[in-house]
């Protein structure tokens, strides 16, 4: 059989035929080598957990309720866990009732279920640009027409959303929903301002919009600040997605959706068709963690760890980046969004970056329309502080080399690598 043919191609559903592995997946396998400083994966620093305590929690579940933990559960998720997740939401001022929640296998399954619930092929869904690659993947799996709204230092430019809504109305089209990550956005690292949150809520009312509020990072503000949630402002128009991956551990694969009751009922049916029920074992580990441990103190510990790492990366960027490179200044969570000068394509540059023993995610993966060629996401959450400095130094050396090549060939007429999209505002000196 030829390796470049697929004998099953004619049998696939239409939505599957266009799916392809990322061209950079093989490079990420190389990036996992210990000599490479990887800013690629958005992984929490689980070393900040007390592993003996986690071990005790898991052992307690098996010792006291092993038969239940290893049994099938209900499709909505355990009521005891949902009650505790409501308390997690309340800690950052997000209102909910346990009956509103459905427990999912991480936040990603929540996004898949929502897309399956609402999107038919060709339906318009609006998202920030750039946006979470997993969010794009969930929408692409349903063949959505994803339209982006640019961002700046205050998050989604909501007035440009108003313009897009008017444009769609003139075309006779209506978006199924607006997908947003308002807190410490992945990948841009910026947050939606309070003023814009209220304006977005007004637009939702005026245009009969449904909002999907994806909130993995809301508790990870470095100063502990929380801004009004969209669910708080317009609860009947918001489907809220949460996860324990960033405030406990991604390995427990526990997320949730808080939705209006009719939507919740449909999501339960969809998840039962997909995987019957979430794992009782992991639910009960999370449940016991929240019920018996000072988890709020653990959240504060994560904040401090990520604040130190963010400061390290920002200081290193200031020292190492050549003129013309800009970046965002995060106030929480994991990410810095970098924009490089014209003539450099971050997708093409990745192989050279691996040779320089540093890795990142090229910007194109965060846009549904193929733009973002002059942008990249750097994630500082996982590497150790000293490795962050090393990685930024290596990346800076590479960009100095590439800029010298571009200028030697093109002078002041360097080509644009993508249509220019307004990027989030850079930090001081960025």
C-alpha cells in the first residue's frame, strides 16, 4: 500500500476527510528532548503540588469508597462534586447552582459537546483572534465557519464585534455563539476589560447572542483580582466552561459546563452518547481534594509560581529580543504572545528554533483563517526559572540571526508574512 494514499477515504464522513495532523507535530516530538527548552505545551507546573498529599487523597478514595470509585456513574457527574465545583466558581464570583453543571472530561470535552450541540456545517461561530487551538479544533470538527474579532491589550475589541454582527446581518447570517476566553486568554495572555465585558453583555442582549465563556485561568491572576464574569452579567445567555486542570492537575481530566437547564439536558445526552459517564475515580479524587484540602492556598501557590516565571520571561525578553519584536504582558496564567518583524515566518522558523534547542507554538495554529504567520505563543508555566532564561536567550539569538538575513536580502522592503491583523498591545520595551 502506498503511504500517501488512504483506501478508506471514500468511507469517511465529510467532516473527517479534511482533518490532517499538524505539520509541526513531529517537531514537537523532538522538542520533548531534555536539551530543548520548550515554551510550546501549555502545561501546568504540577511540581508545585505536594505529591504526598495528593497520594493520600487518592489512597483515601480507594480505601474508603473503592467499590463506588471503580463503578459506572451518572452522565451529569456526581452531585457531591458538582456542589463543590459551585464553591470553586463562587470563589471568583461566578454564580451557579449544582443542578446547572455537567461534569466533563476536562474543558476540551466541554467545548466539543457545545459545538456538537449547536453547530451545523457552515454555521458561523465568532471567536477572538487569536484563540485557543483546541477551541478551533472543536469547531472545525463540526465544520463551523469561524470568524475572528481582533484583540488588543484589553482583550476582544468588542466594538469590532458589533461591526461584524452588522456585517453578518447584512448577509442574512446569524452566529450560533460567540466563543471567548475573557481571563488571561490563551494564547494572547490578555484579559477582557470590565468595560468591555459589560459592553459584550449589552451586545448579547441587543443581538440575541449566546456566549460561551471558557474560563480555565480565572483564578490565576497574579494579584488575585477577579473581574465580573459574563455568566454573572447575562446568565441566561452564557454557557460557562471550567476545569480543574490549571488549579489542581490536568491528569484528573475533570472539567465542567454550567448552562441553562435546557442546554444542560442536551449536553448530558450528548456526553452519554460519547462516553456514557465521567470517571467516578477521578471525580472522587477531585471531590476529596476540594472537601479536605486547603485548595485556595494551593491556588495562591500556583499564582506565585507563575508570577515569578512570567517576570523571568518578561525580563529576559526585554534583554534579549531584537528591535521590532513585541510581546504582551500577562497579569496571570501562562502565556506571552509574541509578534516578530515582517519577513520572518514563525512556522518556517520552528525547525531552526529546535536546532537552537528552544521550542514555541507558531501563531497560525491559533487562527482559523491561516493568518498569524508573524506571531508565536510562548508558555512559561512549565520550564524552571533558569531554563526560561536559557530559552529566551536562544530564541533571541535566533531572531537576531534571522533579522540580519532578512535585511541583507530585502533591506527595508522585507515581505509581509501574513495580512496584518491588529495584535494585542506589547509590553514596555517590547
